[in-house]
C-alpha cells in the first residue's frame, strides 16, 4: 500500500509539473496571419482518410502518408487562441480548436511511436504517465503536455462535460474518434451527438436490474464532479451521474435509468488497447 501511495504521489507531482505551458523560442510565431488560415481542413482530411466509422485508425498507412497530419500539427504549433486571440472570436472557435489540437496531438504522437499496442507503451507506463504527462507538444508557440491541455485548458476554461465524449486518447475505451474534424459551425450539435453516442453504448452505460447494478465507463468515475456539478455554473443545482446520463439517453434508456435509481454503481475497467485497425482483435490491456 505504501508503494502505491508513493507512486500515486509521484504521478501527481509529474502531472502538476506538466501543467505549465512553456514558451519555446524554437517555434516561430507569425505576427500577421489571416483568419482564413485557421482551418481544420487538413486534420479533417486525416480523419476522413485514415479513421473508419468505428473510430479505428489505420496508423500503419498514416505513418506512410503523414503530410496532412504534419501540416496541421505545424499549424497548431505556431498558432493558437493563446498566441493569436484575435483570430478566435467565439466560444465555438476556441473549443473546436482545442479539441482538434488534443486529438491531432494524440494521433501524431501515436503515429510517431508506431507500432505500439497501447499508449502505455510510451515512456513510464504507470497511469500512462509517459504518454500523457512526460511528452510535450507544441501548440501556439508553447510546449505543453496532453494532461495540461485537457485539464488546464479544455476542462478548466470551458466547464463543459461533453468534452469528455469528444477528446480521444487513442484507446479502446475512449469515446469513438470521429472521422471528421470539429468545426465551430456545428460544434454544439456534434458535442450533443457525441454524448448521445457514448451513453447509448452498453460498454459505457449498462443496467442490470437483476443485480440492481449500473455499470458505467471509468470516465464517469474519473471526472464525476464535471458531470454532477456543471449546472452550478448557471445557478442550478448539482445533479447525479445517472441524472446527467439521462439527459442524453434515448427514451427507452432514460426509462431504465429512472428504474435504476438507488442501484449500486460500478465502473468498468478501462481498456487501453490502441484504437488501431490492425489490433481490433487483440486482448484488452488494463
């Protein structure tokens, strides 16, 4: 138990250290850039060409043809809402950028290390620290970790639980990676649909009336307060996990959730197997 505590403290310390964006002199930041240059088109092409309808990525083929991905990563390395705030006029502009930046950085990092069986194969495997905490990614002229990008930027600034159904960590238990990039014009609809898709999947929400148990994705455990406290920002009352899930459930699932009030909640083990088209039949990695 003492060892577990020490490792947990160590991982937390690393995470906190990784949550500082460090300005990099080696990344050129253009002073003048037209708003039209902030386009997610090349990342959209990557997703369209290399991601199937189940969210599986053809990393082997992408590694052979990375031009569009490299171009998009170069764009977000130089320009972000923090480096060029005047280019991002709306909340939708901002959030679409950060979600795409996270997902593109993950895909780029996996492709660079490929072939791997899991993001846990990168660096320190404890709590996937090597992949999410130790690695640094260039965004808007700064270096930051995926941990920082998710927690200090996307979660902290936007306080929208639906982002947990849009950010993809290249693993089997993640929300399905879409095969189109997020864009401001359709962001709200896409986030709602991502939430509906996630809760509709029995791997993420499953009710066993015989045992009086509701089994949920670990995402609902790790970020429980995001889901239960989000109405407070608008002056509303907090909700329960099942209450939040019910918002995006189909009518039939919503009825089942109401019957499950008072059931014990159990969280599923997370499957960290890579979302690789060539590994879809591989055994789950914990």
